[in-house]
C-alpha cells in the first residue's frame, strides 16, 4: 500500500476546521416540557408508538438544551445552562422556545435580543390557544416578541379552529402548508409530503397577527401582510376565531371566518444593520401534549416530521444569506492652523464605535446530509463551499491512492 502524501493530510486537516454542524438549542427552562424531543412519540388516541423524537431523527444537527431535564441529560443532549443567558446561546444557530409557561425575565429577554442581533440567527417562538391558563403562554410570547426591535409578528389573544380541516374536532386544526408565493426558496418548504399539499396538526392553536409602527394590531391575512413576513401554514378557508377567555383579541373578533395564519416567518432587520429570522407559530414542535412533530393522531395522518425538517433546513439556508451587523471604520480628520510665526498641524482621530456583537456564523443547508456552518465569524460563506468541495475531492483521492497497488 502506498503512503498517503503528507501534504494531502495537512490539506484535509487545514480545511476541516471550516466545516461544522449547525447548533440547535431548545428551551425547557420555562416549563415547556420535553415531549417529542428524545423519547418516542405516543399517539394520544391509540397509545401506540408512532415516531422517534426530534433529536434522534435530526441527528445531523448539534443539539443542546437550556433548563433542567433528566430525560435530556440521560439522552446525552448537551446542557447549555440552567437559564437563558448570552453565554448559554454562544454558538447557537437556532433557538426554539416552545410554549413558555413562565415569564421571561428582563435579563433573559436582553440576552435573546443580544444574540438575535448578531445576525444570521433563527428564533422559533411557539404560542398556544387562549383557553384557560394557555392565555398566559400568549402573554409570555408577546412580551418576548415586543422586546425584539422591529418585529411585527404576534400571537393574538384568541384560538383558531377549523370546521372543515381537522382531526375530529374543530380545535384540532389540520393546517395546510400553504407557503406564500413570494417566500424565498419556497420549494424547500413544499417537498416530501404525502399529498400535494402538506398537512400539519395544530392541536388547539393560537392565531397569528401583526403590529405596525404605531402599535396597532392587524390580522395576518391576504392583503394585510407587512414587508418581510411570509405565511407558511394556514387553516382552510373554513377557519374560525374563538375568543372565550380574557384578554380580548386585538386583531380578530369572535366568530370571524376565513383563512387564518398558524405559522409565519419574518425577516427582521435589527437597528445595528444585522438581519435574522423569526418563526412564530400557534402550536409548538415539542413540549405540547400534541406537538407539531406528530405524523398521526388516531386515524388522521399528518406530515409533521417532514414539515419541521423542511422548516429548519430552510431557515438555516435563508439565515446564511442575511446581513451581519454593520461595521464602521475609523476616520482621520486633519486640520491645519497657521499663525505669523509658525504653522502647526493637528490630527484629530474620530472613532465611531462598532457593534460589540460578533458576526454570526453563516450556515447552509441544501440536502438530507448534515447541515454545515462556518466555524468562524470571519470565514466568508464561499470559503465554506470551496472547503466542502475540496474535502470531497481529497477523500476521493485518498481512496484512489489506497486502492492503487
């Protein structure tokens, strides 16, 4: 067997530092629960195991969790911290917060905003219906969303039902993956479903609305969609609004009928020039007794796993294209003063501060293979692509050299 050239080994080691898996963090520190994360999914109707958890199924990502969970610890999921802090979010590409039953502290919201403002980040916040105590979840979600500059999406204080598309009851909404036509790379969100249109179970969900610059609430319906917001999952045209518990809905009225939004994305432009992606949904992908992740509910079949897989892949791809924080430069201003006896030149250095947040790691996701991200904030996206191609070529070359007599 011929020896592999030393230069080739050095080449592979050098470029391997630019490639790493995207990191997804899930929050369980606000009593969200861990249903559908690591344990097999049990159909609440039949009691049968119908699927594996999100983390084992999407094993090509690096997963971590925030909070306390013996179940996640025993499963070997990386513990990022007991609460949401900026340090806990270091290196995280996607943060998923599923139905927070506890309020966020000012420090937690500040940490999330600071992380999100690095740019090229993805934040998925899930709400709930307004029935009984679930209204507290809606309040907690909206407090967090209100703390993030320039965000429009909100969870209205109401419940979405559907008298046509459901899993046996109008509140068990079978949402349609009906992506707005203007959505970038929409094909990623529409692939792999059992039927022509994907169907996702939103079990007693909330309904999405948005607020304008003056704080006025609007329904998220056709003809009233703000710039940068795209609807992804909706009810059928027979959707209906219920509002049985305080507080009153802000954008909708009880018994309104039509096509309502259950999940939407927003491309958020932050004050520092950076851009990140916000996902807001009326049901959670995990933690909820019947999360989005499920593929079956009794005799009803859904595309939950395929949809969540598509959504995460799409979000990482779009985030990799977004702008980082704006960087300013130091300007040298020279002024000259003259007297009769001497000429004196004074140099004034005017420094403008740059944002203290580092540039987020760019990520790409284009296939069923593990998603890759740049390992350094200084690494351009094109270098990552070149590195992947070169690593593949190097692997083939090594194989050929080893096979050659």
